[in-house]
């Protein structure tokens, strides 16, 4: 099997301690690309919690952040992006108690129940689960209560401390590379809202294939730039609020299937939903060539987006929807 290596780690140029340029992780941006959106200042960032976290790393010296679509691979990547040190500062601010706010208005309980139902469909009872990017341990606690043997890692010491002390979970500070180095293996590996944050998602997929036993499961979600919501924003000339400063990469159903096949996984289930963020500025900045903003158009576009998000908010429970803002995937190691 020809396992590709991430192309973006060595290709970037350091701008300062917190920011570096980026390329497509699959081809190194050898193929042409086009810009889908740009941030010119922190005020363009949709979520209040992200605007707060960006204070911990300051604005990039390039003066703007672009979201570029690789025409060859289909991946969308953000440039510049946070360095490893910058990402640690950003996520420590995110998990700090001062910013420990509900991220989505949508129900986490429903989401975790759906994820556990999926695992139950394809894995045996009392399977082992490793959650990469476990955060404060909400999913692991639910999985443990359902009878699974659980372990988690996260890059944030603040989050791991919370998982240990408040939920008495087995968790360590680390990432998927440290898991491979430790020799741990599992029946199931989960990476919820993780791959898009990484600087090297292809290497992470390859590492997941080393951790999951043959026949085991890889369960994860990623932002879907091919969503109905982003298409609507493009039509009305607004930037999609799904483009956020902590996501290095964005995917589509086609891209996900291709990348998984590269490293030895086969998709057994895929669908989507559109969780509704708290405090999001629903219309997004005007893109190049878009209509000028006004209070009336803001209200109209915002209301239309609210209806669209509502239509896909609970579609995770269906089997065939891939038009929501997040793709949810179950893949089997072959």
C-alpha cells in the first residue's frame, strides 16, 4: 500500500512565533488553487470565543488569512496557520476556565448518543476506545458509562487535567504521534473535531491505521466545505462562517473517501449535520465581488442561514445526508 506523507510540514515558512505559511497537505500546492475566503482582521472571525483566543497569539504579520481550495486534491487549507507553539497558546486560552463556554447551541448529549450508537452498530461490546483530542473528556465519560474501555489524549494540559480530576478518566497530554510511539493499540479510535486542526492530517490518518487493529473502527468528523450552507453563502456573496481560524483544513465527502483509501480504511457510514454555534455572526464578511452589506440584507441572509442550519442540525440521525456543515464518518481498517 502506498501511504502518502504530509506535504505541508516542511513546505511552510515561519512568519513569527505563532504563525507560518501553509500548503495543501496532499500535493504541497503543486496544483493550482483559488481563494474561497479571507480574513482581513479579527472582526471577520465569526465566533466570539475565537476572537478571544486570537488575543493569545496576536494577528499574523501577513495582515490577512486566506482559505484556499486546491484544484488538484480538492482539499481546502488555511494560510497562514498557527505554528505548534501558537496552537498550544490558542487552545490553552480556549480551554481556560475564563472561556469555558458552551460551543454549540445544539445538544452535545444527542451528538454523543449518535456517536455511541454508531460504534455499537459496528464494534463489539466492551471494545477499547482511544479518543485523540479528547478535550475535557465528555465523550470518553459517556463511552465509559456505556461499558467501553476508554483512554484519551489531548495537546492541552488544561483540558487533560480537567478530564482526570473532574471525570476521573485515564488521559494524558499527547497527540496521535505519541500514541504510535507508545505502542498502544485499540479496537476503535475516535478523532472528533481534530483532523481539521492538525498541520499534517495525512500523517495523522496513517498513524490511525497503525493504532487501530485490522477490522477495527476509525470514527471522526470534519468540516464539510461542500455543504449546502457554504453553497448558499457563495451565491449571496458572503464568506461562509464555517471558515474559522483554528481549522487548518476543510474536506468534502469525495476527499475523505480518497484520503481514507490511501491509508487502508474503507468508509462504512457517512452522513452530516450542521450544529449551530453560539454567538456566531451569521452572515460573514462580504467576499470579493459580493453585495455590499446593509442591515436589511444582513437580516435576510442571517434568517435564511438560520433556516438552512436548522434543516441540517439534527440530520446526523439520518443515514444519507452529506450536505451539512460537518461530515461524520465511520471507517473500517481493511
